[in-house]
């Protein structure tokens, strides 16, 4: 009965018939029946089970393999190994669960917009009801300050203006007129005869029939869109790598198992070998270390006006290729100023701007407030010329007027649209210069009003005679620092796009002022977007930096089209109109002063509503991303060293060079102490001079794989040679203990070198020691732990107390590992210089 979609385009009589109502409203009895039938006017809350969220933390291929390793541990009766692996899995999952619980988007915040009261006509009486009790067919009454909490069709309006910025993003109030004839296919910002839920009346009065409530409103359709945020770049890269890595491990284990079988090793011995291979192969500490990097990064960001609600979003910052920013409040101040004036009579222009002005105590129409702020002696002029009569803003005439006493005469002072004032203007000789300036201001994207005055004789508007003496152009100015921020983003090869519901010329003027719009760039409008398919849209977006007169669904589509073409998109916004795009974005950033609805679907909140803060956050995000990349290199190259050592040793028929528990000790306690210092590494070079990499290459590109393999394979091979040498000269217990310690110290050397990915340690020694001093503290603590392992808990770790003279082997191998990486870096540096 009440699913009519095009209520803006049908006649009022038909509206009354569809909703079985009239201008007198419903009876209380009928309203109660409808309330019971259609429910309260509130948004339905959808909650996800906490159990489901917790279980999802285990949905990772590396976690599956770790569970398999723990199962093998039980079969081989290695219960300590089993316990350590299981504890690691659950610690990581609990951390992820806690973070996701905090990041759940809350539709409860959307409900706050409907927790208000509305005046309704029931049983012929005007009464105030909770907005939740509104039903289709109710007649609602709105006045200045009213919050609209349902979609309604106007049947009466007087000078009605509504702030729709939360829905359309347009910064200025829009005029509403119940008499307006609207086409069936009209866009949201063209619905002059309709008020939408979530908007606010700023001027005038109106009466309307409620047509849609709760989840049927346009507000609900954008707040509850089905858009889902994609996986983070790290998740995508890790997922792709994990599949290949696991396939490699399966093949490797099959080979090792087959060779072990041919060597007539027992099943228990084979299981023990496979445990050692599994534990060495899997970077089980990686999830926790990455989480640590993200936590430390989030804390740093919080000190720079960026609050992180969803932890994985920290590394997404470093991968962003496009920043799609809202205009009002992010790029601009969000309030109008007088940008330009043209006056035929400067003094009179100022008097008109003061007297035909309804701003009081900082409240009023944004244009009136801007005019008042631009006039120093505003109050003096107001007091000097007392008002006799006022003509409030008329939405049809598009003007406001005031009659004041000047030198004992009644004078008419009027301001409004130039097109309206010129109809009653007498100074035709000035029209040419006025229109030249009008055109000039229009090209700059300014909002323009004309100012005029004349004698007042008490006649109606059509008989007024005035002279137009001035034009005033208004603009929502850019914020300080935005231009520099855009320049930095471009230097970092990040494209900045402005998405706004504002008019194209206005949007272009702002974008050009801050450097977003340049020569050869283009503008796309919502109407144009509706006419093209996704493929054409993407081609157009390549040269587009400004998107104007767009709706929430346009923003969302733009984000999804860019993502489909391999872009990582960060979206900033503050209104309900931004929610679909914020949900779809790889990284959603809400403004601190924005709506609660926008904040609760965003992964980050910036407390200072400024694009500059976002760009600063990108810099920090890139440092964090680089630190994650370094951690991945360190753990995988260290693991590969162990794999190479164990695999080749088994293939050539040697005993195990490391026991599973020794490997766990290396990976978690000794090695793990050092990797926990990686989050504190400082910026290496200027990260904003490099282009962002695709997710698949951000963490696992060719150079990263070469670095991992070059250290892991050669370090493992050299350790094997040493192990063979030790077996010839010492007992297995001594050889095992020295090899155990050698692997530890080689990985310390690798960790120190990993603090700088490409620059050699000795090229800038001071920088090498200061980029992350904590790494050396980690080595020191690791040394203490290793001494405990071989001198106090030798029975647990299958080691013995080696004499001091045998420490020559770990010391020499530390230097070998250190210079293995140092030589590789110098080769890269020399090769790059030649290029």
C-alpha cells in the first residue's frame, strides 16, 4: 500500500488517495493501527554474533597449517611443542577479535538522528509526538530548527529552506516549494517538493504528508547499503603469498618424507623431522609482530590527530593510490565568506548588506552571517536606521527586503538573485557593467547576490522600483595547509579527487585554488555518471579530479569502479551522504565533527577536519607499511635459513641440525625479542617521494623475494657446512648446541641489517645506529636469553654447556651473515647508480 517510490512526481490528490489521508491528518486510532502494522519509525539494528566474529579470526591458511603442526606434535608425543603452537594461535586470534569488536559499525548512531519529536496533526489537533511514532499518512508540521525524521511530500510551504548537506553534501540550504512540479526521474537534490529524513529546516515553515518511514526512507537506503569494505592490502598480499608458500611446503615435505622413508627412518623420527620443518617454515610470530607494528603505528597516529578504529587500516594508508575527499569541511572551512564585491556605490552597498540581513546572535542564513562578518560597523548601521517593516526571504521571488527609516523617509533595501532584482531595476545604464562582473564572479564559482535600494511607497513587489548598486560573491574558502597537502600527495604519486554535491563551477574553483584541478583535468557530474557504463566511467576518471552534483550512490560507484581497476581508495567524509562510499572504501576516514553515523562506519577518525592531516597520516602509514615489509623479510628469510639447513641435512642423510623446540625458541623467544623492536623503526629516506605499490607487490615483490632467498638460502647453506664440519670434530650434542647458537646470532645480524632495506650499513653509520636503537637492545636481551638456554636449561633444549673457546664459531658466523647482507646492498647500490 505504501511502497510508492515516486511520491515527488504525482499530484497531491493522488498522494491523499494512496495514503488514505488528507490535510487534516489521521485519527489517533488509525495512526495506532498503522504503527502496529508498519512498526516504529526507527532504523533496524543488525548485529553480528560475537562468536561468529571470534571464529572468523581462525580463517587463515597459515593458522590451518599451524593447527596441523600441533596435531603432528601430539602424534610424536611432543606436548611442549603442541602447547606453544596452540597458545600462539589463540593469542593472535584474541587480539584480532578484540580489535574487530571495537571496529564494528554501529547503526545505533544512525538511530540518534531519529530520537527527536515532531509536530503532527492527529484528530484535527496539532500535537508533539516522538518521531518514532510517525506513520505513513501522518501530516507533519515543520518550522525553523525542525529535524526531518521521515520522507515527506509537502502540500504547504512558506519561505522554506532546508539544510540537506548530510544527504547531498551541498553546503548551502536549498529552497523547497510545495508547488514545484518534479519529473519522475529527478535526482535527490532536485526534489524541491519533498523533505528527506536526516535533513534540517533552517528557515520558513511547511506542512507535509509522511510518505516513507524507518528503513523505507532514502536516509536508510544509504545508511544500510550493502557495500562492504574490501580486504586490506596486507591481507590480499598475504593471502596470495600464503597459497604459493603452502604449496611449496607441501611439495618440500613430500620430498623430505619420501627421502626419509628411503633412508629407513622410523615413523616417529619422520614425524619429528616434519615438525621441525613445519615450525621452521611457518612465521608463526608474524601475525603478532604485524599487530604490534600496527598498534605502535596507531599510537603514533593518535598523537597526530588521527584515531584508528580498525587496526589493519593503518597499513592501508601506506598503500593508497587515490584519496577521494569530500569538499565541505575537509578541503574547505565549511562556512561562507565574502570573497569578492562589485559596487557602484560602496557605502550604499554596505548599508543594504546590513539592513536587508536577518542574521542575529551568530544565527541565520549562511549568506547573511558571511555579510555580517564582513562589515565592521554592522551593529552601528542597524541601530542608525531603524526597521519599519521586513519582507522575509521569499522562495519564489528569491529575495529578502527591509523597509527602514533614513532621514525621516521610508527606504526599501533589497537583496537577492540578480535575475529577480533586474526585473524591477531602473538603472539600465549600469546593467552592462553589472552583468560583466556577474559573469566574471560566476566563472570563479562564486555564489552571487545583488543588492539594490529605492523609495518605499507601500506598494506590492511588482510595483517596486529600485537601483541595483552592488554584487557580492561568496565562497567556502580552502583550509590552511590543504594546498601543500595536495602537493605532497601528488609528489607521492597519490591522486586527490574532490567529490561533492555542490555545483561544478563552485567545486572547480575550490579544486583549482588548492591544486587538485589542473589544466587538462575534467569534471564529471552525477547526471553524466548515470549515462555511462563502468568501463567508460573508469576511462573518464583517469583525467577527472572533480566530481560535482553527485549523490551517495554515485560516490559508492566511483569507489568500486576504481577498486575494480586495482586502485586502493581512501575516502574521507562527514555526512550520512558519505556512508556508502565510506563503507566501500579500502580506507574510510571520518571527520571528528562529522555525524556519528559516518564515524561509526569509518576505520579512522581525524580530529582536525583537514586534508593536511590525512596526508600526514599517509606518510606515517607508509612508514608503518615499510616496517611491516621489513618484518616479513626478516621472519621469512630467517625461516628459510632454517628450512635450507634442515632440508639439505635430511636429504644427505645427516642428523637433525636443530630440534623443533630449539626452532621454537629461536622463532619466538630469541628471534622474537628482536622482531618486536621493528615497530619503532624510523622513516627510511623520504617515503613521500615514492609511488605506492600494488598490494601484491607491496610486501612480496620481486626484490623482496630476492632478498629473502639470497639470505635464507646462502645463510642456511653456510650453516650446514659448519654443521658438517662440527660433526667431524665434535660430538653431536656439541655440534647441535653450536649450530643452535649460530642460527640465533646470524638472525640477529640479519635483523640489524633489516632496519634499512636498501642502504648499506656502512654508507651512513650514524643513521644505521639511530634508525632503530631498540634493535640493539633486542640483541642484548636475546643474548641473555640464549645464555640461559644453553647454560641453565640445557636438558630442555637438548644442548650442553659449551666452553668459551667454541664461541668463536657464533662470532664468526655473525660477521658472515652481516656481510652477506651488506655485500648484497652494495651491489644493488652500485647497479642503481649505473642505471
